[in-house]
C-alpha cells in the first residue's frame, strides 16, 4: 500500500505561484553563465579595434610621461588618466555582461522582484542542517558535474590548441600584423567551439534543474486535497476565479456577436444580440447581452460587421431580464421579436 505522505502529484499552479513569490524558481546558473560568456565574447570581438586603440593610447601616454613632472600633481594627473581610460575600456563590456545576466534570468522564469530571498531566517541557522546541506547527495552531484564540465572544456580546448601549435613554425616567419590576425582567427575558432560546447552543457543543466525544481515541489494527494479546500474557502481566490471566468465568458460572448442577425437596444443601457436563420433555427437565439459598457461594445461589434441595430427599449430590457446566452428566447417574446426580425413574410410566419 502506498504511503499517504509520498509526493506523487505534480505541483499545482497555486503552489508554483507561491514558490515564485518566495523567490523559489527553476533556474540554471549555466544558462546565465553561457549567455554572459556569449555576449562578452561577442562584444570583445565587436569592439576589438576600439579597445585596441584605447589600450594603445593608454600605453603611449604612460610611456611618454615626463619623469621630470612626476610630482604630486603629475602623479595625480597620471592616475586620473589611467583610471578614466580603464573605466572607458571596461564599461561597455561590464554593461553588456550586466544586461546578459539579467536577460538570462528573465528568459528562464520571467520578470521577478522579491526581497524574501535575502531576508535572514534564523530558523535555518542550524549546524547539523548546514552540514547535511554541504555533504548532501545533491551537492556531491553538483560538484561532480562541475568537475566533469571543466574537464571536458579543458580537454577540448587543449586538443584544439595543440592543433594550432603545428602552424607556429610557419607563422613565426610572418610580420607582427599577420601574426596578430592569425592569433585573432584562432581565438575566434577556439571560442566558437567552446561556446557550442557550453551551449549544450547549459541546455542539459537547464533540463536537470527544471526536473529537480518540479520534483521538489511535488505534492502528496492529501496536500492536493487540502489546497483545493483552502482555495475553495478563500474569498479572494474565489472572487479571482469568478472574475477570470466572467472575462473568459465575455470574450466568448462578444466573439459571437458577429454571427447575430440583429441587435436590439434600449438604446443606451441595454443591448441584446439575436440570431435567427430561416429554415435553420427553430426560434431566435440570444448570442450576447449586456448593459452599459458591455452594451456599447456589443453595438460597436455589430457596426463593424454591418449587423442591423434596432431600438426597442421595453423589448431590450425584457430580453435581458428573461433570457440566457445561447438559449432560445421565451415564447411570450416571440411576437415582439418577430416584428423586429420581420423582413420577409417567411420569417414573420414562423412566429404566427
């Protein structure tokens, strides 16, 4: 017999939302790291001429600095210049990595701001629990995966680099300009291959983390029952559910207005969309009804689809009061609706 506390049920949307509010989301640091590495690698190669000029200017300025001016003022000016130029060189790369890090998280779990993850919880300060977390099976598995990924990356990088070394005897006879071009091309090849490797590693890690996240949030059958009872008894949740159902119902209802034969209004506060097709419908059917803003919207849709709008205040109020959506109109209103629908003797005869 299965244990009642066995977590066999997938987490509900409510539990995942509560976990999200606590800052507990399924994410992979490998994905964020890969995106940052990809953007950083790309921005460096994109700005390589600009960075080269900046570094060259910095080097020339330092080499041409007059040692006779090396006093307090001169040293301060030199320090300010070096710091300013260094910030200008590093700033584009830093900003690109910052944006990549934020984007990597947003792509995984959406936009989320919470301070609950940084609020200290003194109940978690437990030496025994801390030791268990350090030497847990999950930590050992994470350590093994990190070691495996680093070993694979280093081995692949060394294998590719060893292939490049065979070209060095020929490259040594070239001038410095062509040597730098060769070095740039080889760095681009090496970086691209490693990025492809890191991409697959990040995809695998993301899959593993998502499975762990879902597994950790799994619920017992009793938890599912308790949550259902809680939600059913929560007035705010019930109100939210009713509001969502009303919105869905309104959207479906408004989409049916385009099929209407006529819209009957009072003319400002009520609107009822009626459908009747000769030899197809046994009686007029109410497709949509509404008051105030909803009535205005029904009339707007009717005008968009060239559906006739007829003003009959008393009939509009009675139809709104006595009918339901997707139901036939009551028999006592047949004659009044027939007068509205009467465009041919055949349609009118259906209500005699």
